[in-house]
C-alpha cells in the first residue's frame, strides 16, 4: 500500500469543495475531484497549478448511480486505498418557498442530490475506504438540517440535509468496527454561489472543519455533527 494519502471530493469544481481540495493538496494528498462538468473543472484548475499537479478530475454526477459506479471503478484502478471521502456536492432549490407550497418534486430533487448522492457515493467507495487504515468520511451538511434548531427556511433543502444527517449516523454506526469515521459538518453561511455574496464566512472558514476532520481530528470521533471543530446538536 502506498504511503500517500488519498482523497475524493465531490462537487469540487467551485465553492467549499474546491477550497477543501486546495487545502488537502497543500497537505500532500493525492486528490480526485469528482465533478459533473469536466470543462468547468479544467477551467478552475487552470488557475491553480499546484492543485492541478496533485489532482485528477473525474466525472462523477452524484445523481446518477451509474456515473458514481464508473467513477469508483476508475479510481480503484488508480489507487490502492481511499483515506478521505468528502461528500460535498449539493444543491439549494426553492429556498424561499414555504413548506405549504413546496412540491414533492422539489423535495425529491433535493433528496436525490443532497441525501441519496452521498449514500450512493459511500456505498460505491466502501471497498476502497476499507483498504485505508483509518478512513474518514465527511458529509457536508448544513445547520438548516438540524432538527434541534429547525426553522422554516428552505424546507426542501433542510429536509434533505436532516436526512443526510440520518444517513451519516447510520454509516457511522455500521462502519465503526472497521475504523471508518463518518461525520457531518455544518460549514456555516459561506460566500459561494450557493451562499451568496453577503454571507459572513469565507470559503477558508467554511472548509476548516472539513479539512480538520479529514486530517487532524481524533480518529475515534465518529457519528457526530461538527461546526467550527466542535460537536453540535443534531
Ligand atoms: N455556502 C453555504 O453557505 C453553505 C451552508 C451550509 C452548507 N453548505 C453545503 O456545502 C456544500 C458545498 O456548497 P457550496 O456553498 O460550495 O455550493 P456551490 O458553490 O453551489 O457548489 C456546489 C457544488 O456541488 C456540485 N454539484 C451539484 N450537484 C451535483 C451533482 N449532481 N453531481 C456532482 N456535483 C454536483 C456543483 O457542481 P456544478 O458546478 O456542476 O453545478 C458545485 O461544484 C453543499 O453540500 C452545501 O449544501 C453550504
């Protein structure tokens, strides 16, 4: 087994995912950028020569199980183990729509990407994760998905992230005996295409807990919801 740490980040062509890729590459990781638009990812990398050197773009549409399986097969042919999986790809739709007017289609679309996407990716990459001595899975969730503090904003998104938190707990419990840590992260409100220009946090701040969980957090920290490197309520 090679000593080089390896990581796959979904939705890595912009925003928080791209920042996580930059930070992990600085720490010497070999990175796979899972994206659904190869050209967009190439343009992003063109301005980041250091990341370009240590990374590879892989077609991975989290909505499409075949695409996820194909990416897993390809990455399996390139590396012997996967140390870090960051399920970052996400969408925010119908944010201002009250729950009374939110359609089943809007909820299903959100769940497809934000909940089932990470689920498929974890299933497809499990074999490679099991080959790492201490694999870490980080699901990028949101405070909007916290049941302890659930408001009425973005119901489709919030429901999908609450369900992602449940998926996180299930995987954490199922994989504990294999030393695979699985946690969810709330990055806070971050200035990205999704978060908008007036969000108070930078991408560096949004990426911080994800990178910490991927590298420095105690390996027995699992099944938790993390914000700013601390456990928060589900
Ligand atoms: N920004 C915030 O304030 C905030 C707050 C809480 C949680 N989060 C979470 O943080 C994560 C990253 O968000 P962000 O702010 O960086 O958002 P962003 O700038 O909108 O980026 C979202 C990323 O997800 C990708 N993506 C969407 N659907 C995909 C699919 N089916 N397959 C593969 N990739 C897909 C996008 O790819 P394309 O470029 O191809 O569209 C893009 O790379 C999300 O899970 C989000 O819910 C963000």
